[in-house]
C-alpha cells in the first residue's frame, strides 16, 4: 500500500460525498433514510488521514 492508494481513496470518498449531497438535495426520501450515513461521511476524510498517518508510522505504507 502506498500514499497514492490513499489519494485515490480520498478521491473516491469525495465523489461519494458529492453524489450523496446531490441525492440529499433532490430526493427527500434519500435524505430521510440516509441522514446518519451522510453525517458519517463528513468525518470520514479526517479518520482516513489519521489511519494513513498511523500506517505510515508503523511502516506499513510507503511514501511515493
């Protein structure tokens, strides 16, 4: 695993966040049933950065 993998993952998370934001704005039932997941998505990038740093410290991932 490399830092490049985390960059790709961040890009996918951004796309997912954009899609869920759009769905939330145009579909009331999506917003009603997926509010908790949408809230979870907001914190995901922060947790991902922490995991990346921890894996880098443990020398599991390598800097590109």
